[in-house]
C-alpha cells in the first residue's frame, strides 16, 4: 500500500511557502522574486509579506502577484501574520504563515490573540503554519497554544544561515507527542538581503498547477519537505515500511519519545523497517545524503 502523497498518479510541484518582497521588508520586487524562483526550477512561490500595522517592516494588505503567473509558474496570495503576545521575541510578535489567503484578509487587531488569528486565517481558507519556532525560542506552552494550525516549519533556511536557529523539529515532535495532527514544511523565508533563497522547499502532489489544488493538497498533507534529498516512495506491506529515496547515507524512522530506527550506509536508495514492535502512535521519515541535504515526510498515524 503506497502512502500519501505517493498513492496517486499526481505530479509533484516544487514550491516556496514563505518569502518576502519590497511589498514589506524584502530586497527584491515581486517580479524579481518570481523570476528567481522560476529560473531555479520551482513551480510556484508564495510571497508572504509581513501583514501587521508596523509600517517599518510590514504591509497592511495581502500582496496580489497573480498578474505574474505563467503557464508553468504561479504565485499564491499569502502573508506572514503578526499579533502581540509572543514571549522571547524582541518585539513581542507572533509569526504565522498563511498560504492561500483572500486579498481582503484584515490585519490583526491590537488585542487579537494568536489562537484567534490562526483560526480566522483557517476559516478564510488558508493553509496555516507556525513559522521558525526555534528562531524565537518557542516554549512548550506556546506551542500548545498554536497546535490547531495545519503545520510547523521544521526548516527555515534564512534562520539556519542567519542565526543558526532554523529547525522546528523539536516543537513539531512535542505537538506530535501531544496527539496533534500536524504536517511539516521546509521554507526559505527569503528576503534576499543575504543568500537565503533556494534552501528549503515543499514538494506537493496535486492534480494541476492551480492555487486551489496546491492549497488543498497542503491541507491534506500531500507533500514532503526537502533541502535537496528526495523521497521517491513510501509503502506499507503489512507491518513493513519500505522507503525509496534518492542516494542517501541515512534513512531514519522516528516516533514518539525517543523511539527511532535507522538504516545507514553509502548511496542507499531503499530501506525496509519492521514496525511490528515500533511502539508509537505515529512515525515520520527523515532522509539525509552525503552532502547533508535532507528530506522529511509528514507524520503518519498508525491507527489510520
């Protein structure tokens, strides 16, 4: 049995879900951002400019860059949403990425709490993720406050190279251990002031290169995340998990607590894992190659 997103004959579309332009605090114009990603073999990008009342680095409207769409490349209206109440942040602001927003989505009110803002974005139709949790030291209690979001950024490339705080795996695992059904994303958070583009992306399985299809697929978890490694197939044969990848040195299955199994070698393209005694309500797959490039599956829940 092939596992999603490999269970249908759908094309995989490569996209960046988190990035910025001159509409807020990015260096490049929306057209220049689109040109970068299109020329680097992406199929779509989300210019998620900051949406908040502080005009020093934010816009007060959702950017519409759809006039830049072409037959082989699209943009999806998005924003990085802010509201007050985040501890361990210099400005006290939460950072929440929302992809597929309506253009009239309103800036958060000064007293709007983060859980309400997330729900408002989800009700508006967006795919909503928790941005760069390691970057601003997200606590366990804070993670639980935003646990109803669709997903967590488990890799934020700009934070990796600018502060060494670009992982979200620890926060994602806390939520998984709490029973939350979240998905994973790898993103750039590109501003282009430093070389922070092209370092993390999602591969989305969808019927067509259409914003609605992409957002629906993301909400359904029909994607995996990557910095260059590839997951080609995940399948279950009874209790045996079969993983097929691009050439890798480490293929790892992780579960609750510190539960994990791995196959290690050089140039691996397949690994098999017996899940009979894998005592965890979920599992997720990580792939790492000899250059340190990685790929992450979304979590799979064993009862389903």
